[in-house]
């Protein structure tokens, strides 16, 4: 049977009621302490011990927080009810945050589908979904407790930061898995189209579809740890420095060729219109040789990078 998260069903008491009973026990300790008698002294000592033990049962939960309840190594469920409560003081109450967290993954170098080295990074929003898997399926607790401390003061600080250390361990797990998922997705697509198949999905033009695939891969990898990716997006995409200059020249050449194609297409259209107007309105009769010369001159003027220098012909059409 697969282990999964359970709701805590053990004994619990309202914290303020338990606090009132705690004060009653304190009063009884004081009363019995003033009675000089061996039996009352034993009762007073026992009540004093109980009074100190009761302190360990108090806990407070805010919205989107949880406690994994462990009784001498045995998982007893997850407590998610918000408020102030008292439970069995011998339970180990491991606090977790269920709130959404951001992770900005630094750009990493990978090879795209056609082998070009690229830099790609992502930002994602994640949160805990299954507290049992997060606590007991991955070794997050050892990672959280691996920070060295010295002295009682340092130990107190470490205890106070237990939740932050645990969540940082989860975040480190998410970061490593996100790197692996990012490499997997980036290797399936080219950075840009190679002009042979412009309909092929690429990293630069994929947009939402690439992000959805990345989110799906991340959820598959993080499911074992009880974590869920709410949103994942590629926020950085560029060629690696060693080929960036070459690829920039390639893009510039491609842009120039595309622009030239548009210029030539427009020039041919204008020359055709000019010849048609001259012929239709019978402004001048041109033989094939003169038409060819006129077409050549018009194309030079319309396709040139610089403004053409006009030459006035003072003679006839034949000279």
C-alpha cells in the first residue's frame, strides 16, 4: 500500500482551555508545596513534572501552514487546522509551510536540438502538496540539519530557523530537478528555425506551448517529493557567448536578404506599372531595346542603397 498524507485524528484540545488547566496544575503545585508532609511533597513534585511536560504540547498554526505529527518515529498524520491547540506533548510536531514560493533559476548552458550551445533560464512558482512525501520520501530533514552549529546559543538559533532550513532544503531539491527538466526540454527543440522548416516549434517562438511542456516535466519529477509547480516560464534565452557573434551576423544576413527580396519585389512592380502607363497613355513609343534600358535604369534607382545621381540627356532618344 502506498503511503500518503493523512489528516491528524489524535487527541487535541483548545489551547486556551489547556492553558487554564495548566494554571490549575500550577496552583495545585503551590498549595501542596506549602503542606509539610511526605505524601503531599511527592504529589507536588509529580505535579511539577507534569506542569513542565505540558509546555511541550502547545502549538499554533496560521493559514497555509501544517504540522507533520510523528510519535516516536511513527507518522500519525498532518495537522492543518489553524488556531491555538494543545496535543500530546510527546509528539514531534514538524512545521511546514504550504504557501507558494518563487524560484529564479540562473541561466544554464545547454545544447539545443541541432547542437548549438545556448543559455536558458526559468522562473517558477511551487508549493508543497503532500506533506508526507515531502518529509519522508526525500532526505530533506538531513539536508536541513546539516548546517554546523556551536554552543547553546547557536543551537537555539538553529531550532528557531528549523522551518526556514527545511523549506530551503525543499527549494534546493526543486532547483536541481528544474535544471534537469530544463535541459531535457531545451534539448528537444532548436533555438530558432533553420529556414528549412519555418513551421517547426522552436524555443524562441514556442511561447506558452514550451512553458506548458516544461511545467509538465517539472511536475513529473517533483511528484515523488509531494511538490507541485503552479507555473513555470522561460525568462532568459540567448546563444552562448562563443557563437553569439556568429549567430548575430547570420541573423543580420537573413534580415538583409529578406529586406532585399521585398525591395526587388516592389521595384519590379513599379517598373511594370510604369511601362504599362507609358504604353496605355501613349506617351512615348519604346522598342524592346529602349524598354530594356529603361527597366535597367529604374531597377538601379529603386534597388540602390544610395540615392541615384540624375543624368540629363540633352540629345534625342537615340543619342
